[in-house]
């Protein structure tokens, strides 16, 4: 039995209300999986200057070392002493 057949057999055993929820999840998954990953072209960046532009735009972690937080960020503020 293939994985697809196993999944279909399991789905057939689900009650109607669960099938409705599952249908929503499957549709959302299909929408998300069909979306194109952000690339310079989809973001409207002119890539005509690049002869071999195959690198994707950075998404996660692209601001590393650009944002920092003070070591005493969570220390009490002098201005708020009268309220404490």
C-alpha cells in the first residue's frame, strides 16, 4: 500500500466535521506551497545588470548584526523611579 493510499484510507474514517477542518488545512497548504519564494524579480528589483543572477534574496537572518540591544535594556529607568 502506497503512502497516498494509506492517507486516503485514514481520511475515509474521519467524521464529517473533521473533514471540513481538514479540507481547510489542505487548501491553505496548497496555497502556501504554490506561492513563489521571494526573489529579486518578484520583488521588482531590476536584475538586468547581473549576467548570472541566481542567488535568492535573503529572507531570514538578513538583519544579523544590524540591530542591537543595550546590555542594560531591561534595567530600571531612572525616569521611572518615582513610580516604583
